[in-house]
C-alpha cells in the first residue's frame, strides 16, 4: 500500500488492518476506506476514540 498523507496536517497515516481505516495520530482522527479507496478529505476525518 502506498504511503498516504493526512489531508489536514500532511503527516503520514497509519493503516489499521483490523478496522480498515487510516489513522492520523497527530490529528487524532481516522479516515474510512470505502471499496478500497481511502476517503482522504479534511471534513471526512472522524475523531479517534481511545
Ligand atoms: Zn493529521
């Protein structure tokens, strides 16, 4: 999988295989992957729950 950047901070995203999401630890948000395509838009990020 190619390295994807957070649309907000441009930092690297971490892929969580279990949940099929991309996480930005810096922003503390995650992005869903739909049909194999990461939805990397600033307003699609959702807050991470600890
Ligand atoms: Zn970020």
